[in-house]
């Protein structure tokens, strides 16, 4: 039977509503996230998390600002008159990190690393360790480093660093450890580590001494190379392009090769599957009677059940059914209640008194053992019929 349009709509409207809600939620989340994260730390972006404001201020002071996205371009640009800003050091593979260090170590320029973690510190800043992050807030420099003292209070925090390097400056401490660390690399160059990048964002640049500190750190050389690591960099997937933080020649597990986004995607799909199973699961309700397509005569039903008993050799079940039916029909004729129809102590005396026969003979017929073969079963049925006829005619 084909479904009507109304039945199709009734069955599918719940699914359509769920799909519509998922699409709407996805569009809303995408719109909200795009407004907050598009162009983060990009000197060409005017978004709140972008860095166009500090780039324009540097250009106004005569500093050339150039954006690169490959480690090759960043390495080629290294020099004594260049400040190299790396926006996401932990995104670099070990091979890329080594390429960058070999180009900057003897260049005599400045390298600024934004929030480097354990994945990059061992190569880009040997001897430095990252501790648990501190809350990002306005902090006093509490150090003798001239740019920090001139800038004064600035929004810093995030990663905290420790080092045993003698020629270093640690500023803006969080719980006793600096969140800005400057290391002398020799030949007039240095490396600056910032625990957080918030002071470079457009929305925070005019707060506290953020602008002053940013301009001093990034504008100390005539040229600023703004290196934004990209997964499209051929060096990230070419020979020696290990995963970020992996040692060259090291082995990776299967989970290391799966992008982190797949974990959340799998969890969301699992949750969706569970909700769908709960929604579509069968619910037990009240019994509903249905009209049978055909009427089956009682004789046919009796014959069908008898054949089933015969096929299963269930003579005991067949005999019990015959005796139970006979007792139920005899009881009303003998004045025995329905509740006592199957009680030998009540039914047998009534039958014996009606027929003037010994209770023992009647007991074997109405409550006796099951027949041993089919012939005995047929004989039992005949005797029960005869007993009922005697009671009716007595």
C-alpha cells in the first residue's frame, strides 16, 4: 500500500526539523567563529584578532613589513637588519625549525617567537623550558630590559619560561616566572619569546603599554619579516618534513597522523548516532487489536493445533488440553464452581455421585498420566467424550 502525502510528511517532519536545526546551528557557529578568528595575527587584517594596526604603525616609522608563509622565504630574508616574527612556532616541523635556526643563528638579526611551546623550544630556543601558562592580564615588567621599562604595564601572560642562559632578560612575570624572555644569540642578534600574542591584536593594541612594547620589539630593525607558517609550505611535507614536534626519523603512531579535528568530528557523529537511535527507537505502548484478514473456523484451528502437537510428539500437552477442557465443561453440569473445576478433591466426588462409579476410575480418566502412544491418546479422547455424554444424560 502506497503512503499518502500526509503520511510521508508526518513520518519525515521530525527528521527534516532535526536536519534544519543542525544546518542552522552550523551556519551560526561558522558565522560567529569567522568573525572572531579570521585573519588572526595577520598584518593585513583589520579584524579584532588581526594585526594590521601594529603593521601600519611600524610602516609609519619607516619599518618595511613583509609577509611570508614558507620557511624558505623566511630563511632567505634573515639578516642583521631584519626582525623575523614567527606567529606560530609550534606549527613548524623539526626540519623547518632547523632550517630557520641555521639561517638566523649567525645573521645578527632579531627573532620574535609568539607563544612557543615544548614542540619548538628545543630547537628554536635551546635551554629554555615552558611551564604551565599564566592568566593573560596587565602586568608590570619587573626587569631591567629597556624596551619593557619604557613600555611599562602591558597585557602579557600565557606561557611562562625558565632558562639558565647568562645573557637573558625575563620580564612580566607570572607566578615568579617571566612571560617575556630575551636571549642573546651573539653577533648582535637576539631571540625574544612572548608567552601570549594578545598585545599585537588590533583590539588590544591601544591598551596599557601594548603599542609601545610591540613597536620596540618589532621595530628595532629597518625590516620586519612577518612569518605566518602554513601547512601548504612544501617544506612541511617534503623530505624530512616530520609532523610538528617529531624528531627526524622518529616513528609515528596512527593517531599522530590523524588531524585533531577528526576527534571532535567523531565525537559529534557518535552523539548524533545515539540521539538518532533514541529518537527512532521502538517504544512499547498499549496493545492494539487488529482485524484479521480472514475468518478461521474453529474446527480448522483445532485441526491445525492437533497437527502441531502430532508433529512435536507432544502427547502430554495434547492430553492435558483434552482433560482440562473436559473438566471445564463438566463442572457447571455438576454444580462445581469454575475455580474448583481442576481440583480433584472437589470434582471427583461430584462426578462419582452423579454416575455412581468409583472415584479411582474417574481420576485416571480426568487426572491420570499422559498416554504412552497415539492410540492411547485417541482412546483417551473417546473416553472423555463418553464421560461427558453420561453426565449429560444422567
